[in-house]
C-alpha cells in the first residue's frame, strides 16, 4: 500500500442532480487529512465522472464501480450515494478486496445490511459506516463519564428527535417517499440519534417499536402534483 491511503469516491457528483454530500462533506474532509489522498471518483455517467475529476483535480474518473474498485491506485472505496444503491456499490468494493466506508444507512433494509456485513467478515475486510455521532466529542465525553461511574447507575434514558416536516419535494428528492428506499425519519435522523445513545449507554437488550406514516402525500414541486408517501415519519422505540 502507498504511503497515503488512496481513496476512490463513489458519488462525489458536482453536476446538477447529485446529492452534494460527497462533494461538500467527504471531499473537504479527506483533503484535510494528511494520511489520505483522493485518487479516483466514480459517478453514474462518463461526463459527470469527468466533471467531478476535473473539479477536484483527481486523475482517475470512472462510471463503472467494478473498474474503480479493482484499480491498483485505489486502496479504499467510499460510497456516498442514495441509500438504494449502497448494497451493489459496497459489494463491488468488497468483492475487489478493498476496505469500504459507506454512508448511513448502510442498506435499504436489514437483509442488505446483514449480507454486506457477513461478506466483509468472511473476507476479513475493514469496513466503516458513517454514523458520525459516536465520534462527536460531547458524545464521547458523556460515554466516558458514565463508564467512570460519574452519574452512578443509569436506570432510565429518554431520547427525543424532532425534524422539520416536509410536505413538498423537488423531483430529485421524491424517491425518499418510498419506505422501501430506506431513507426516512426512522433510518436517518432516528438511526443517527439511536446509535449515539447506544454508544453512550450500550446496545439494547430488547426493542419494541412502532413506525407510522402521518403525512401520506407530498407535493411534487416540479410537476405541481401530489404524490403518495409510505415512508414512516413518526416513530416510537
């Protein structure tokens, strides 16, 4: 392996239609870390891949994940695209024998997440999921205080998460209305919050939960019409 960890990013799109998370969060973070170097980008199309490579001064542009994952100048694959695409992209990186960082949620459902995790364990590959809450200094400090017995025995805990309700979306975000897509209030805001709490207090021994959809329609602002929604937006755990 090279002196620096050479990173290939899937999803650092700079052209209209991209989520912006890879370009606006991952790229600046990696550039700020002295042990990492971005050597490749991969998007869904050749023209967008070349645009991203040019924007970030990266030498390798791909529009096929297998080609990027198997390239000798890529040591680590980073996946930061829409959740429904995570599984196939992560599996491509793992099959190439590369460590993979994947944004949260890991998969669109439990079965996908378990398959990826089991495959990585079977190949002894290092992996990481983007649950950044547990690396927050305040969360880590709270965890340490509890571990040291500062507050005594924790008998009960309460976590409340409130997000802004959305009744309308542009066409590029309408995919999140589908429960099967795996990107909703429970999996994103809820998942990040619950993971941070578990990093402080430990994992659940038992879980009882209910998820419902209270807002059953969104307005498509591009087409100016209402569309059905079945993604959960009210959750009790």
